[in-house]
């Protein structure tokens, strides 16, 4: 196995409320506090960033030096999974999120 690129970008699936979730939200709100954008524009930027991250992690699974976890990128079916996660978070009751966002807003 080649050591040219990261070989283990996804050892464990992230749990809800995980370090990654917290880091992404903190970066989003920190950036908006510094450079405010219209709400939908900010969310569109976040969505495009998810697409870029998808492409990068898919690339990390290609070729003999790629991650050996067994996941094979399939943009069509993976998009369905991502859309389902987006829908689930939109429909989730907001109480816990609002508490969390207040803490993030102090950045
Ligand atoms: Zn992997």
C-alpha cells in the first residue's frame, strides 16, 4: 500500500454530536460572525462545501493507495443518503440545536 496520501480518512462513522459535527458548526458560525451572508446564501455555500468534501473523500478511496475501508463512492446513491440526512436534521425538533448554537455564537 502506498503512503502517498492519507490511507484512513474514515476509520469510524461519526456519531451525532461528534467532534466533527461540533467543529463544522463552530467553523460555520465563526465565519458568519466575521463575514455575515444572507441566510440562504450561507447555507448554499455550506452545501457546496459538502459537495467538495464528498469529492475529496471519494478521491481518497480511489486507486491502490486509497483508503481500504471498503466504501466505494457512488454519487447517485450517496446523494440520496446525504439528502436523507439533510431532511432528517431539518425535521428534528430544534431545542437541543438552539442551546448548542447559543454557545457557538459567542466566538
Ligand atoms: Zn474509507
